[in-house]
């Protein structure tokens, strides 16, 4: 049980640090712009899914709390 809590704590801390560092996930989509007969034109658009800093902070704090709780047992 102790090793399971340690693993979850480390994962939460890593997610928190990454989320605070990048502050969002960027991805690219292709959209059809024009289609006239055999001619097709597409455009790549970059979209960003923002991650609020509070999410990273809560994940980091939760990981630290779990880490302290696991080491005290």
C-alpha cells in the first residue's frame, strides 16, 4: 500500500510540474477551406487547450501531501 501511494504521489507531482511549465496543450487540426471539383485546399490551424495554473498547483500540492502521508506510515 505504501508503494502505491508513493507512486501516485510522484505521478501527481510530475503532472503538476509539467502543467505549470507548459500552461496548455497545443495541437494542430486540418480544415477543408476550398473544394472545387478535383481541386482541394486545406489549412492547418493550431489550437491550444489552456490548463489553468490552479490545476497544476493543486496537483503538485496533492502529490506533496500524499508523499508526506506515505512516508509517515
